[in-house]
C-alpha cells in the first residue's frame, strides 16, 4: 500500500532512462512554451510603450517602469530554458539537476508573474486570466510529479486567494469557483504526469527489449562471447592484413555430455569462455595496426582472429588456456577439460580467402585431434592451398547429411545453410557474387540409352571438373542433373569455366546430344537472401530449357516482369473466370472447294483490368505449368455453349466449334463428363462441339488420356489431331487413336514459295490423311497461292488470316451476316462435297 501511495504521489524512484525521457519530454514542450512566452511578452512590452507614446492606452510611464523588470525577467528565464532545451535535445544528453532547476525557475517565474499581474488587474475589477494561463503553463505544459504539483499549485492559489481577499474580501461564490479552478488545474497536471511517466516507462521497456534482441543476434547467450553473426559482419575488415585464425574445441566433448548431461557440458563451455576472456580480452582491439576478436563458432568450437600480434604471443596464450582448463576440475565432476587447436596464418586477399582460412584452421584442428589431446598445429594459407590443389588435403569434414553421396559435393541442405553467410561476406567486401544454376538438357534420354550407371559416371565427371574449375567457390549438387555454384569470379572468368564444362560434357555425351543450360543471377546491393537468389538463377535456367539456341540466361527485369505476370495469372484465374475476363474468339474454318464456312475454332483471350489484353502465349503455358489449365478450358466450353445457345435462340445458322484441350485436363478432372454436363446444361447437341488434342500431348499416352479419347468417341464427339508436324510427328498417333481430323501445322507453309520440299511433303500428308479416312485441315493460310495449292492437292479444309482472323462473338456474327463468309448447308457442314 505504501508503494502505491508513493507511486500516486510521484515519490517512486525511477531509472535514469525514465528520468531522462521525462526531462526530454519537458524540454520538447518547453520549446513551444518558452517561444510563445518570449513572443507574447515582447509584444506586451511593445504594446504598452506604444500605448503610452500615442496615448491610445491608459498606461503611464510609471506603470511601464514598475512592470518592465518583470517582463524582462520572464523573457530572460524563458530564453535560458529555450537554449538549454535545444542544446540538450541536439546532444541527446540530459543533466537532470540543471534541467530540474531551470524548469522549476521557469514555472515559478511564470506563476509569480501571473500572481503579480492578476492581483493588479483584480484590484481594478478585471479578470484573473494571466494567473490562470501562466499557472497552466507552469504546471500542465511543464509536467511535475503530483506531490510537487500539489505543493506549487496549492501555494500559488492560496497566495492569490489571500491577495483577492485583501482587495474585496472574496465572496463565497468566488472562493468556491477559485477552489474548483485549482482542482481542475491540479487534476490536469496529474493526468499529464500519468501519461508522460507511462510513456517513458514503455519506452524503457521497448529499448531494453531491442537491446536484448540485438544482443541475442550478435552475442552467444550461453558463453557471452560474440557469435557467428557477429563474425560474419567482421569478415570484411580482415582482407589485406596478416592474420592468424585459430580454431579450438573440447576433446571428447560428446563423452562429457553423454556421461554426465548437457547441463555439465554447458558449464564446461561457460568456463572456457570465461577463461578465454581473461586471457584474450586485454588484447582485444581494432585499429590499423592491431585487431583481435574471439567468438563462439558453434557447438564446442571457439574461433579467434588476430592481426598485428606475433605468433609466439598468440600460441603462448592458447597454451595458457589449455593448461588452465586442464588443471581445473569442473564442480561436481571429475572432468579435467582439454582443448585442441588448429591455426592458419596468412594474408587473405578477400573475404573468400578469410573463409578458406577458417576452413583450413578447422582442418588443421581435425589433424591436431588425431595426434592426441591438448594438441596445437599451425599451418599457412599458402601451404594449405597448395595441399588442396595437389589433392593432399582431402575434403573438409562434413556430416553425411551435408554431402551428396554420388558426387561428393555438398548438397542443397549445406548450400542453403552456408550460402547466406558467404553472400553477406562477399557483398560487404565489395565483390559482386554470382549464382550459377546448371541443368543438363536431355539427360533423361542419356540414362535411357546408356543406363543409370553411365549416367552416374557422367554426373561424377561433371561434378569433379566443376569443383576443380570453381575451386574457390561454393559448389553443390541440388538434385538429379542440377548443380548450383556461388562464385565471386568475374563474369568473363565464370563464363570461360562454363565453356570448359560444355567441352567436357561434349566428350562424355556419346551419341546423345546433351546441352548444359546455365541460369545466372547477380544479387543487388540490398539483397542478402541466398535462397531467393538460388531460385532466381533456377528460373533463369528454366526459361531457356526448351530453347535450343540459348545456353545461358541472366536473370533480368524482363524475366522478373514475366514472373510477376505469371504469379498474377495463377492467383487471378478464378477471378478472371468469375468476372468474365476470359473471352472466346472464333477463327473461321472453310471448305476449300467452295470457300464456305464449315466450322469455327475457339481461341481463348484474357482481357485483364490490370495487364490489359493477354494473348494465349502469356497465360496458357503458365496455367499448364501450375496444373490450372482445366479451369480455363472448362470456362471456354461454358462460354462456347452459352454463345451457341444464344445464337440458336436468335435463329442464326450454327456451325461446329472446335475446342483445344490440354493433356493435363485428362489428369486433373473427368473431362469427358464435364463436357457432357456443359452440353446438357445449355441443350447443345454433341455434333456442335469438336475436341482438339495437340500432337505433343500424345507423347505421354497415359491410361487416362487413352481411355478418355475412346469415351469422347463413344459419346459422339469428333476428335481432331492438332498441330500435326510440329513435334515428332509420330505415325503411331494416327494408328493408335481414332481421330476424325488431321490438322496440319502452319509451319508446313513457312517458306511455301522458296522451299522446294514444302509442296511434296504437304501433298503426301494430305494423301495419307485421305487414305486413313481422316479429313485434312491446314492452318496458317495467308495467300491465295497457298489456298489454291491446298485445294489442288485435295486438302478439304483450311484456316488462316486469308479467310479471317480470330474475332469475338459480335464481330464473327457480323462477319458472316455481312456476306463475307457463307455458311455451308446443314448436311454439308461436316460431310463431303
């Protein structure tokens, strides 16, 4: 209870932080308050003097002389407080006693000035505005603790009351109103104090939380030493110096944890850290000549960087650490801790070299531990690098889950856990790192042709050469035939190494044509996310997977724009279907013998409120990649049947409409039933909806696809083989599947006049279609010469810009009604002449 009362009265002692925050808030308030008072009092002096000189006010020279001193005193005190507040806030330094004295003087001067002026005003029948306003200034704008506000306000109001009583005795109503006025000002001052002190205390708690968070980010909680995050930040300061890197850990630390428990193990680590501080902290400094820091590297490992100190001194202190720990017995156990140490010295040229020195000291430590307990080995950067180049060093000791078992490279787990640190270090040192993502195109065919054993041999060969060429880089196998490299090499150097890898692959590929595709990503200055960089390098590589003439692609703004658009398409396809952004365009298909319209092909368009008009090339591939293409195709079928129903009600002649389905439609839904349901819903006969399937979709020949195609035929649908000749043109597709229409790809008409082989090839394909009872339809017709040739060789149907470009429903209706195309008779829409 006593503490609560002390808190209410403001007698509770606060921390220095809260006191400073409280004072700083008073300073900020006083900036405005003192400025207003200075301006106001200067104006009052000027007004009084002007009134006396001009005779416009009833002031006398005597009045000015008797009051000018008080005005000047108030201005001077306000000016002193203003200067003090400005200087303290700029310097962010508070001298509490001085601040307290100045604020007290300021408040008392304001209140006494108000008492004096109001007393004279009250004596001549005027109001107490000056007293009230300056009391508010002194007690509510400059905030005081409640007990001080009570004393100052009580004394000032009592003094004013005595003066009022002296003038006219102060009536009962005056006394009551005066008491209420005092109570209101006092309660306002208490309220302001509560808000301000609570704000200061919250600010202190937040500051402590931030400080603790920052400390946890850069300090090891168990030992109190700097951690690896702090070490990563420090790496950029080391290149160009002669440095010593020492790695130490506890001999048989696992035995300690297993025999006793992890609490004892933690106590061992805390004691090692304490002794290290006692031995090395006196040397810790950062200057041009000397640099020394110690860190907990992780687990039972400790790391030391030293520059400017002789090796003898560092080794002597390490020996002292080993001896002291070995002499001590950990409380409650019979453990005498022994430490081994590996040291690497040299002059690193960059951050990558510093990281190599850490790796070499780790390896030297491993060799020291093989010699026994309490061992120390020293080697140099140059010597270790030479051993590594000669293959005498061996691989760095990695745990099994960090290594790819086939190639011996580090795996994706290791890459993701170490690339971030390497990336940050490289960028801090001013290097421009690159992420290189490798993919072997056609590797699946190599495995199928020569077997998995030969495929593994090829991967190991490529990995060995990749590791040798990118010897100072982080090289990992991601999966299958995918590799990732994080390198600090200059682009021209990297690309030379990539060229060398392609030459090696060419030798190993035998009769299968392999291509080494590479995606490159260069992080920007403010990016330090290795996972994101790796993904973008992969995306750059994937973007050229099907482009035979492109072997390397650098992630750029254009690709990023395509990615954003792809993401938008994936996340907005449902909205586009619901809100009618998906549109159907129709392209005429004519009978070549008389030029009459016999069918229409339905083509999807996306009119988006954000991206505007999107062509099929922009969204169909994206929807297929994310297995969402069925949503588009079902929407298209719905729109086609709805438009057919509208045309039927308008009394228009109807022609069959073909719809191209994706291979994935057969995998993700029961596409036959879905089509039948849509036809039933709009009362459209099956003869008016034809199904197109691209030739490339048949490469898979999954059971679902084969079964669905037979179901389509049994249900009365006509099947078209689309884009014949664009892929492998497998004749098995014609033999195994019951197609009604063979749609010849427009590429056959490319170079129609120049290429002597075009005409005989087309004629052969058309005759073949006729012999196997399929209707031949050629797309891409643009000239009358092409039309006439196709008619002469017996091609029955054609499609292309020569007959009409893709049009929306209204335009195609107008196109037909205007007589530009004549619809074939009902019994001739599908049949022959």
